[in-house]
């Protein structure tokens, strides 16, 4: 395979580190409410369901903002648009840190969520831009790992800050982290030159490319929806099996840490083997086979470790699927579609699964819902591989022979 070099690829690993930090700040902000749920209830006199609504509110703007967010990067420039998104994240964090009114907490959460959507869509596009020629699955694997690491950091740091200095101090740390990440992005990530920007021709997303991108979006959305089943309901399922709350929570968090390790490993494996679709397929199939085992096994720790290994391996190459069909002129809108469906599924799937579990009378059914979602993702993956063009356009111009 022959590729041409581009100025855009210079210092790309350093830029990836900056993008990693920025997305980690997003995960830190998202998880702040869950990590501080007790102090929130005490400070505002709200119920657990109110706190749950505040948590989910961060994702809701993604249903409406993700698709136009990808287009905004095209018209205003990726760097300016991402910077504006991070400004919204900082503004939302400041609003939640300095107010004692619950309605302003909701407003701040929505504003921060809008910024987070813009960051998620366009930073993912930037990773594609910098790494499409080589090591894309590895780069995506590293980039995706920023999310579980940011969540884990929030779970460790924020309760300690709240206990020692109060809820406001913990929330101010979210503002500070996001602000520092924004400054790092503004300073370290170059804007494309006018010549580079003008050389890219806007292309419509239609025909086979649109269908393949939609199938790639289904893979990513339903795969993440299945992971959401684990983190939303696995602990409840284990308590139904008479495990203690501490044991059940420990198993769920163990899976989170294993996923954080397996995500970059899956990306590296996909690049070394040059078979990203195969890595995704094995990962999703193993994940689907292990989910029902969690309902009956006595070897819970081993099964949840294996679950994390298989669940995480698909993330990097799955995030790289759009690069196999998109070109420079439609990457922004394509990634917008990719995340719009992701946000829709991430908002709806826990609600629907929780409702079904209430009707059935057991949380175990959510693991089977996860299996169904993974089967849908696998079918979409096979359709994607069957339909995708076998000659790809490079984000930097020219083409790549892939077979």
C-alpha cells in the first residue's frame, strides 16, 4: 500500500495526547454528578431519580447536536469549533459550581453537554485526519481509553475533594480541569492552513457510502449500548443473585478497569494484523457469549475480567470504521451521523432495558438485551464489510489501495 505524507501528520502523537487529555476532561465532567450523587442529594434536597436525570441530561443534546456539529466543523473550522465546544463545557461547569439553584444545575449540565457533543464528534474526526494513513486503530484505541480513565479519575478524586473541601470545591475542580484541557488544545493543536482547507472539496454523503456509514454507526451505537447494560444493570443483577452491594460494585468496576486496558490493546492488534474487522467481530462475538454467563457462573471475577477483555478490544477499530468509507469532504458530516445514532441509543437503551426489567421482575434480562444489541452490531458489521468500497479515498488527497 502506497501513501503520501502530509504536513498534517507531523507531531501527530503529541497532538493525540492533547486530544486524549481533552476527551478525558469530558469524561471527568460527565461522571462528576454520579461521583458526587450523595453530596448532590444533601445539598439540593433532591431524589436519586433527580440525580439520575441530571446524569443523563449530559447525553441528551447529542441526539440533536451531533449531526450539525460535524457540519459546523466544516464551515467554521475544526479547531475553532472544538474550542467553542470546550468553552461551553467550561461555562457549564462554572455554572454548576457557583449556583445553589437546581434549575441552574440542569441548565449548566445541558450547556456542558452541548460542548461535549461538539468535542466528541470533531476530535474523533481529527484523529481520523491525523492517522488515516497508518496506525488508525491504535490511535483510536488510545483516544477511546480517555473515557474510562476520565470516569475512573472522577470516581477517585471528586468524592475525596467533596469530603475534605465541600461540593463546590469538587465542582470547581471540574471547571479547572476542563479549562486546562481547553488551553492545551488551543496551544498545541495547529489549525490547518488556508491552502489545506481550500484543497478539500465538500462531498455529499449518499449512496453506498451513506449506507456503509450508517451501518458503521449501528455497530458503534449498539456495541456501546451493550456495554451500557453492564455498567447500568450488572451490579443489580449480581445483588439479585445474593452478592453484597460491595461485591457487585467491585465486579462492575473491575470490568471498567480491564476495558481501559484492553481498548488500546485491541487497536494495536488490529493494526498489527491489518484485520480491524476481524478484531471487531471476535470481540463482539466473545462479548455476546460471555454476557449470559454472568447470570449463572460461580466464577464471577474471572468472567467479568474476560468480559472486559472482549468488550474493550473492539473500541479502537470500531471507531476507525468510518475512515474506511469516508473522504476528506464528508468526514465531518459522517462523524456527526456516527455520534448522533450513538447518543440516541445511549439515551434510550438504559431507559428501555430498565422498563423491561421492571416488567419481567429481574435485572438479568438486561444482559440478554445486551446480547441482542451485539447481534445487531455483528449483522451491521458484516453488512458494512460486504458493501464498503474496496478502494478508499484518503483524507489528505489521493487514494489508498486496501486490497
